[in-house]
């Protein structure tokens, strides 16, 4: 087989993979191969839900997604080095504190915040959940904290309640991060 025929077949396969499908399938295929593909701008991709817009976030009316301010403004250089897009301008433990002021002077600091692990709880680019959380807030804390253990603590029988009604997710001068 000639080089031209091989090249033509490759072009046809690439065209079929990337052009011959609906937007949702195309998006799934792109996210399989590439990091940082922005969410679809279609109401079919993610159901729209009413969200509050946190400081530094931007609510997308189409998806119910929140976008981190620099990400929404395509200011990748605020966090990433221009020469290598996955390289950060400072170590990730320091990155969020360049713009976000979170006092670490409280007597009790939540472990991820104390270690600069903001990404344990927050997505740095976009999220369908309030405050750019990585999952739903009503079950969010149970990603790390054992639900069965928490439910045995007095006042915690209703594990469907939002933990942040009583606890500060970042820090507090009261034990157990109570507000």
C-alpha cells in the first residue's frame, strides 16, 4: 500500500472519530484523549441546577456550572506557566493563597487547608456544585469522613443534613470546626 493511501485512510479515520458524531459523543472522545477540555456548552450535557455564585466563581446559565474566575476568563497564566501548561507558577500547596485569603490563624484548621490541599475539596477549573466542590455538598464530607462513625456522634443522626450548617469547612476556634 502506498504512503498516500495510508495517509488518506488515517485522515478518514480521524475525520470519522472527530467529526462524525453528536456534540456529547465528540466531547467524551476529546476528554478521553486530552486534559482540560472545557465542559459542553449545551443544556443536554449536564442538567441545569440553580447554584449560588461563590467569590471568584462565575455561574454559567447554560449548564449550572460554576467556573473559577481565571479559568472562565481564560487567564491560564494566573496559575499555569505559559511554557508548560500543566506546570504551576508556584507549588500547588501555595497556589490558591496567591488570590484567596483564608485565615489559618484559627485554633483548629481543617486538614486539607492546613496542608494546602485545596484540590481535595475544590475543583480548580469548574464544577456543577457550589463553591467549586468536587461533589454534592450534602454527602461531600463523607468522601473522607466515615458516615457510620459520624452518625454515632450525638446530634449527627441525620446524615442527610449539610455538615456546613454547623461546621466550618476551613477552620474555627471551636473544637471539631464548629461555627
